[in-house]
C-alpha cells in the first residue's frame, strides 16, 4: 500500500495545563474524504490549527507527502500543498470575489518583487494567467457571475464557496475545511456536499470538520471522532455513529 498523504502520530497541543489535543494519531490517504466530528470544545479546530501551522504543537509528528511539517510556518505548509478554510469566514471583505481568489493563487506565482514594481512582461503574463485561473475556479464553485461583487455583499453560502475557491487557487493536494456547512440551510448543505465531491474528482484529498450528521454520512469515506481533545473512535461513518462512546460523547454534552 502507498504511504498516506497525511500522517499524524501522537499529536498534542497544550495551553498551560489545558490539553486541547492529546495523543491523536490519524492518517489520510490520497483521494479520501475524511471528516472529524465531535462535541463543541472537543479540540477539532485546534487540531486543524496545528496541522496548518497556526499552533506549533506540543509534541508528536505530522508528515505530509512524506515530509515532516509540524512547526513550519503557515505559508510554508501552503507551499507544500495544504490549503484550508476557517470556521469563521475570513475573506477580504472589500475586495471582489475574483480578487479574493487571485490572492490565493499568488501563493504559486514567481514574480515576487521586481516584476510587480517594474511591471515586466513576465509579471503581466503571469497576472493574466492568475486572472484566468480565478475565473475558472469561480465557475467551478458556481460564482462566475459574481466575480466583480465585493465579498462582503455575497450571500452567506456564496461566501463559503468563495473561501473554497480561494483555497483551491493555491493548488493544494490536501484541502482542509473547518465547518464548511455551518449556518447553511439544507439546500446549501447539499450543494456543498456536491462541491466537495467534485473537489475530490479533481484529485484533491479532503479533511473536514463537520457538525451536520447528514453531511458527514453523505460525503465521508471515514470519520474520526474527538472528545476532550482525544480521538475516541474512527471508521466508516455509519459504524462510528452507532459506537456507544460516540453516542455518549454527544448526549453527554446536550445543553452544554
């Protein structure tokens, strides 16, 4: 069997005496869609923040495409092929939808200083390619007609899809989505599931946090369940949902 695209071994993130993530081991194979679920406060977003360099991690190993990445800066992890969206939308609100996607694409451009300053032929050609890629990605997520709209003026579901387009602009091998259907109605959630599947068809592996169980069942190849910073279950979606430990974790948090 080929090596996993993402390998996490005994990963922990402590904040003083708080063990936000403790001893998590997880692997993601190329082409998989893996969901991370769990009650609020279970450590899911902290786990993603360590994977993407927002937090350094306290101990453990994170390998991506065969190379260690734990402790690298976020931009270095993006350069290696990991892109993400956030639990709370983080678009450039006063920039257009197309400009937001172009920002993501600039992670892969080569004209860093002199080209933009001097507006060289190479820079202008590269910018033309960046604009064309932005249009293609807006079309892919269903927003082509809204490319000139300011991000702040887009409907909520469109903003979520725009974040995905911006993340895809960096040409990731792994796309990490933090609660992509949060705040969406059932129709928008179903459209998001379809979009995630199409992302996988483009050869991109997907790791996501999700709270809507219907979405988890519809989109996931495997599910990992966190509770109090610890992974308590992992496996096929329906088998995991029937696990007594998972049921207890959710029911024990009702009203919290």
